[in-house]
C-alpha cells in the first residue's frame, strides 16, 4: 500500500489522502485553511513567543503561525522523521529556518522539551492516532508556561462510525449489503471501533482529559453536519485512503472481493457516488484552554 522507502504518515499526507490528484489536493487544502485559521485564532504568539505544533504533519498549522505572527518561533514536532525532513526543507526554501526547531516525538511523550518551555501548543487531527490521550494532555500542560494556551482540532469519528449495515460511505447499499460488509470487515479488522484511538472518544472526553491534566479555563466548540453528498469523482474516491493506516477502496476491493463481486459492487455504487445520492455525516471539535 505504501512506498517502503517512506513511512505511512508522509505517504498519506502527500499522496494517499487525495489519491495522488493535485487538483483534489488543492480542494482539500482550501477546506483545511479555515480549520488552521480557527485553531490559530485561539492563541497569541506576539513578541517572539514559542509555539509547539504537535503532530505538525506537512506544517499546515506551523507555517500558518509563522505567517500570522511575524516574530514567533515554532517547534515542529512529529512522530515521522520523513515529515520532519519534509517541513525542514520547506523552511529552508522559505528562509524561515532561524525561527524553527524540529523535534522527533509522539504527542504522549514530549520529554525532550522542558517543563514550562513553550507559550502555546497546537494540534490538528493528532489525538485520533494516540491511544493514551490523557498522557498527551498531561504533556501539553507540562510544557506550557503559566498562562500558556492550548488549541486543538479533532474529528469526532464516533458520531458517524461504524455505519449501519445498509450504508457504505453514506450510500444506501441494501441491494449489495453482503458484498459491502466484506469491504467493511477489511476496515473494521484494522481499526475496531470500540478500541481504536480514532473512535474511542468524543468531545466530552476531550474536555474531561483537559481538566484532569490541570487546565482551569477550557472551551469547546462542537460542529455537526448532516447533508446530502455532492456529486463525486469515482476515480478519486477509490484511490483515496481515509487515514494513513487503512487501504484505499480500490485496494480493499482487490483484497476482499471476487472479480464478480467487485463488478457488481462498483456497478451499483459508482452511479450513486457520481450523482451525489449519499449523505455526509461528520462531527468535529475545537478545544482551547489556558494553563
């Protein structure tokens, strides 16, 4: 599923999350910029303050901060060395390296950073990959200076998953439900909904974990949308992986279905996708807090 020369995180962020299609990547970034701006709206990095961007990925939040706060410094932190090398190269191209530091670390272990050493901490879609979320919140609190600010964004996947048996990616699949279940089983085997970090929490858990870590001022905004799907590009859909740990739909079809089942399933689902007959359901949470 991935290039053995690079880890799953960079493969997904730079290719598999948009099916290798540059136009789809542009559309995705246009959707993510408002998320970036909202995360950054809850922190203040004036006067050379230091931001720790945990799980920096391709640098969406970190580069936004460097642009918005002209004197701030940013610590890019990620579990992926490949991604850190990628963003390090970008900072050099943009002549920003003097304002940047790079730390190889997971969200639940920031031990290479001292107590009360940063002014703000941000994350975007990071805790969904962390099994010990409380430990991550504890680390965020520890590294923040008194009065420091935390601002995070997380999808609340428990809201929409797992789907009912007669639904597949929001589409009615009752006539091919048994075939669809074979595909669902591929994903459920990799990420069981009851104990996978992507689905083992909701917005209330985030608030409780922040409070338990020690934050005294905590705010959370929950956004929920249920709406008809837009007409979609089938080729984009089958070549896109929903997260770094799972196969694309095309890979799952090849893995789980016979050629006849694959033909039946595609012939049924593709017209629904292309004509926008599905329903999109999602929830997301913005949490910000002060130490």
